[in-house]
C-alpha cells in the first residue's frame, strides 16, 4: 500500500466556495485543510484532523460535493484511497496519543502508524512504537497481532450483551475536549384540556425536533387575530456588561443568562444603547427593509420559510471585514439564526483544539 505523502497529486479542478455556504470558522477549517496538504510530509496529523472535521460537519456537502472523497480529490488532489486512509487513521488517533506524537515528530512513518492503530491495542502502543523504530514496515506487519475480524471488534468483551464493558462508550473521535457551552434552557409549563392537548399535538406532528419550539411560537404569534403571514415585531432586551462580558435577559422570573451564540446572533440585528442612552442600529432601517423585501418576508434558510421572528444575519461578520451591504445580509428566523451561530461556535472550538 502506498504512502499518502508519496503520491499526492496536484488539484485538477478549482472550486469556488458558494457565497454564504460556510460560516467563517467552517471556511477556516476548509482553508486549513488545504494548507496542511501542502506541507503533508510534516503535517499528516493536522491533515487527518481537518479532513475528519470536514466530514463530521458536512462542510463538503455545503460546498456542493456528494462525498468527502470528491471534496478531497477536487480541492486537494487526493485519491479516493488516500482519503479513506486519512479518515481511517484520523478516527483512530485520539485513542493512540503516543502514536500521534511519534507521527507528528517524525519518529514514526505514516505506514507504520497506520499498522499500529489498526492492529495494536491502545495500552500497548508504547511498546510497539519502540519495535516499529527498529524494523521495516514488512517486518512490523509480520510481528503485529493479526487484525481482528469486523464483528469481533464491534462485539463487547466477554460476549455478553449487557456486559460491563458495553456500558463504557468509546470516546467521540477527534472531537474537541472542551465543547462550547450549551445555551441555558428554560421550561414553560401550562395546563390544557384534552381537546386543546389533541390540537397542540396535531399542530406539532411531523415537525423535526429542533424546530418544535419555533413552530409553537410561530403558531401562538399567528393566532393573535392577525394574518399568519405577517411579520410581527418583537423586542428582546439583552443586558450586556462590556467589562465582564456577562449577558442576561430580564424576565418576569428574574434575569436569564445568555449564551455566546445568542449574544452574537443579537449583535447581527440590534439596536445598541450605551450607558448615556445613545442608540445605534447594527443594520440601517432602509437596508433591513430591502433585505426583507428580497426574502419576501420569509426565512431564507433552506427548507425553512418561517415568516415570524425574522432577523438579519451578516454572512461575513463586521469583525472579519464584512459590511452592511445587501449581498452580505441574509434573512433568518430566530431559530435558524441561533442554530447558525451555535454551529459557528462549535467550529471555532474545533479550530482551537487542532493538533
């Protein structure tokens, strides 16, 4: 089997990123993967890491590729076999920290590292690294334990269905050790008659889990005697301390904490008031109206189309050089807007934990 670093081809096709398809952090993952390929001989670990991130976050699909293999071939010149090898070793390396270090430091070749993560046990990796440094790849293949069958690898030790080991989940491979904090959740409870309960369940029937809350809010807002297609204005007040960074929402039950993703989403389309009472809009009113008219007053996220709680999102944030232009603005409902910023926060977390 050939070594990926020995047979990397030059990209045959140039692919432009679809406008607005990736968040800035996702675009950085894509760019960093390409940069790591250029220095493949000394950067194999980073290349495997970013390729796994591209696959896990479906970045290739957002760019119009049906598979990771097509993405890697057209953007980096990798063959399908090389892509499979990178993904295979990328999924295993988090369990083989010493193999990862030896590979990154050049003490272990790619071919030997691939053999070790396939056939050596994680708790014996140090011993096998020492052996690998004194023998050839062919000799290492002869002395390593045979590769266990697929069904044996998936079966919990002891063969028992409810064995102790089966309750120990394997680590989520190549995921950041410190995940971005989840947005605090609030619970709202009220009583319904049987008839009302049946009506409510019917309204929510068939709605994906992530959108049920937004669907309920849209239904409640549309039932207030106004046309369901109208855009109802609403005001969400966020108290943000510029010194400590703490942000809260005042409610009848006290101040509720605000996640970083929600705070960033609010800054896309907000009226910001300072301590002296001066106000400024992050999006000029006329430009906001033009964006809503272009979207026909509906969420522009694929497959959504909600018409309530619409917000303006900057494709490229102002901090990254984006401006208040119609091309840089997209209309999103509050649920899609928050989900986009949560995805961006997770991608930033992955960038911060790159090898």
